[in-house]
């Protein structure tokens, strides 16, 4: 296994676990319900807690890590 593949797997895991933590924060939010300009539910909580950018970054890191791992796995030498 090459170093780039390990880097890709680590990035993918970091982004995935970060996203899971942010989604967990939204799931636990009924203890403190959010209503953002009349938008309720998980999307209202996402907007109210201003978690759009961190969730987007986590998803982007996960996808970059996945792409790097796939490219390294199927690279021909």
C-alpha cells in the first residue's frame, strides 16, 4: 500500500467522522430546537447552528480522500 493511498484513506476517514459528528449535533438538537426564518427540522437546525460550511468541508474532504484512494488503487505502473 502506497503512502498516497494511506493519505487518501486517512482523509476519507477524517471527513466521514467529522460529518458524522456534525450530523450527531443536529440529531441531538431537539433538546434546543431551532427555527431559522420559519424553517424547522434538521435543515433549520443546520442553518441556525451555521453548520453548512463545516459540513460541506467534511463532505469535500471525504470525496477528495476517496478519489485519491481510488486513483492510487487502480493506477498502473
